[in-house]
C-alpha cells in the first residue's frame, strides 16, 4: 500500500516484518555488490574498491609476511564473496604474484 500525504510518499510495511529484517533489507539495498577480485593484483583490488573502503589484507601463504608493496601481491580469497553486499570491511587473502594460491585460503581468521 502506498499513501501520499502532503507531498510525502509513504510506503506501508507489512506488520509481520520485524525491524531487524527491514534494517537488513535497507542495508542490502544500500551496499553495492562485491566485485570478483580473485587473481587481480592487490593494488588493482584497492583501486576497484575505492579509497573509502576499509580493506584488511593478509598473507595466506602460511609464512605470516607483511604486505609492504601491494603491487607484488595477488588476491587469492576475499570476504564478502563476489556478488554479496560489500558492507563496511573487505578481507583479502593474498600471496606474492609468483606464488600459487593455497587450496584453502581463508581471510576469516
């Protein structure tokens, strides 16, 4: 049901919808979909996501290295997954460009 009162457009929300589901629907609609960053250089991933995005990148080779020069690294894993809402923080698992991505790369730990 849609009502127009004094120039304002109001949309009725079904009474069965909870405030949480309405909030999550609004958040999903506001966040753009996550692009597929796998195999891109870490620099290209940063550029794709934009300056305003918080990105947490880590070495998923198991060697625990610090990422000092992003252009020498490639994306192996990402969270959220491609197509999902981006949200506030993107987690990226990366290895040096000359290395193979590990089978079970994870950015959630």
